[in-house]
C-alpha cells in the first residue's frame, strides 16, 4: 500500500513539474525500477520526481561536442539494437 501512495505522489510531483498526466506516468514507469534499485524509497516524492525529470531531460538532450560534461554514445546504439 505504501508503494502505491509513493508512486501516486511521484506522478503528482511530475505533473507539477509540467508533465501531462500520461507523460508523467510513462516517465515514472520507465525509470522507477532502476531508480528503486539504486536509491530505494529513501528520497521523498519531490526528490524522486526531480531525479526522474533530470533523467528524462538527459535522455532527450542532443549531443554537443563542445560540452565537456557529455560523452558521445551514439555509436553504441547500433550495437544495442542488434
């Protein structure tokens, strides 16, 4: 029961961050399992939602060769798809 309330809270926080309902649910379920393994349910719902938002933005960000904080991994996508 606690996990259900936690999930609903995180999805609600994602909606407050500007995600529409369907996108908030999709983003939550896309990252929930891996993040739960890494962080557990320790972060509060607001922090968990911010982490999901950060991962979503990182996934959608285009590669900029002038940014030293980015590593090009586009060549690995072809290996993964096979």
